[in-house]
């Protein structure tokens, strides 16, 4: 597994980020990228929540270094990319947004 996605549509953003932290805690040797997918209007809240102090004290380091925001709009853009099935997962890096330190 190279990446894990949490789709935030009906649940609280905090609970989705907590599930990501739980995944890292339960699988400490797993080296994967994490992404919170949510509507564009939730971007600031997602990036702010990722930087909460509780998520900065993980064994692997701060969650904001490995967990990014990807908007629904970015997913739609990715989905319309020609030949998407033949690309690697690194294409997501064109659309992900990190919380700034």
C-alpha cells in the first residue's frame, strides 16, 4: 500500500485525521502517504486540524509532514486525466496540499 485516503463528507474532520493517526500507530513500520479528501471550502480547517499539537507528537514525527489535503475538485481533475490507469500514484503530488509549519 502506497497511500491511504480519508474521505471527509459527513463526519467531523478531526475524526478522519484521528483515524489516520490510528493507522500509523497500529502499523508503525508502514511507510505510506496519507491524504484527507474534502470539499475545497474545508481546506483551511483540514490543514489547521492536521497541525494540532496531539498530531505533532507521533512516533513517526508530525502528521502534517505526511498527511495532505486533496480537494474534491482535484480528484475530479485527476479522474479526467487521459491515460490515468497507466500513471503511477505520484501524480497525486500535483494536487496535494501540505499544512505549513
